[in-house]
C-alpha cells in the first residue's frame, strides 16, 4: 500500500532505487512519526503558555483588590468610604464589592463548605477595575491609610511578576523542547538514510554503470524517504492532537486562555506545518547523506 502511495505521489519520475519497505525506511518513518507526536505536544504547550501569559498580563494589569480588615461592625461603612475615595481617583474605572456568596465561594477551598464566615474575622473584599494602567499603588495606599483605617489596596504587584515569569518560562521550555525534538529526529532520519544507502550500495553502483547521474539517483532516494517521513510526521501529529483531546482540563487562565487543545482548523494547520518541517529535515539530512555516499563510490 505504501509503495502505491509513493508511486502515485512521485509520478514514477525516478527508478525505485530505494524500496518503500524495509527496516531502514520504517526507522525513518517511525522517527518522523515520533517527532510529529512530540512536536505537536510541545508546540501546543508553547502556544498555550504564551496565551496564558498574555491573558494573565492583560487581566492583572486591569485589576486590583481592596481589602477592609475587621472589626466586622464597621466594615460596611469603611468599605463604602474607601470605594467612594477610589472612584474619584484617576485610573480607576470601577469598584465592585463582592457579595457574601461570592466571598464565601472564594474562601471555600481554604475554610471548607459551609464555614461560619459571620463568626470569623475575615476582611471585606472589593474588585477594583483599572484603566490607563491604573494609579500608583503606593499613593493609593497612603490616601486610604489616612482616610479609612484598616483599608488595604493590593495592586497584585507582589505576585504578578512571578506568575508571568512562570508562564513565560514554560513557553520557552516548550520551544526548546521542540527544537531538541527536531534535532533528534533529524539525526535519526539521517542515520536511517545512511543505513538505507549502505544497504543498497550495489544498486547505486549498478545505476551508475547504466549511466545514471548522481542527481537523479539522489532524487530517487531522497524523494521517497522525504515523502514517507512527511506522512509519518503527519500521522504522529494527528495522534498527538487526539492525545491532547483526552486532557481533562486546559491550563487555568482568564476566559479560558491557555488551552492546550487547538481548534480543528488550528490543529490541522499545526499537523500540516509539522509534516512540512519533517519533510524539510528529512530532505536536507538524506540529501547530505546520499551525496556523501555517492562521492565515496568508485
């Protein structure tokens, strides 16, 4: 079946100097399939981390938090005073105090379901929406400290940088992994091409005796191996996309950002790009190996 595909794709332009079967051919195809599978995973992680980092960066730049510490008896009045003060500041678009239910939902992971929040000294929280970069957090805190005792303004600066650095670092690691996968696959395919050429040295000599030119012989060898590798990489990438669909949840991010599961069209484009990349790597490595082998033949 593979021979039929290859002959149809190549249009029988070249003599079958290298058969479409054999362990060396399957080694190259298997290496390309492995490259496709691992590459789709690493590329998806890289794209997801980049989207996650960008989403976090935008979301954190547009939000801050207002805290009103106990005592609980005066928290509502102090929250209203602090919210009124913040709404009059440049760079603040809105101040939205959280409802009791919303605040209970936020505390549930730490305090458990049905915790008696009324009996606990928890702060009141408000979500602050910013625009134009927001005000200077230190100046806001100074004004709040003078006007509203127990009020705290959190611009998220303490943990914004580490969170973004972690997402950016994950993206860089994914792209480094993609590069290493490509290098390893290229080396494996080059070894497979070299082994295949060595096993068909007699055929190459015969083709030369019959008047075959090196470029035609090289084209016959490289063309078949390149197509097989591209097909293998595409199938491996499709399997990688199927594996990504089995993941239970995407990476956490605002508005669903950071998903490792590309859309159908995006996945098809990624698989096609990986197949083209595998074909290019195979073409280059196999051509170098074929040229070196033919130069050594008498």
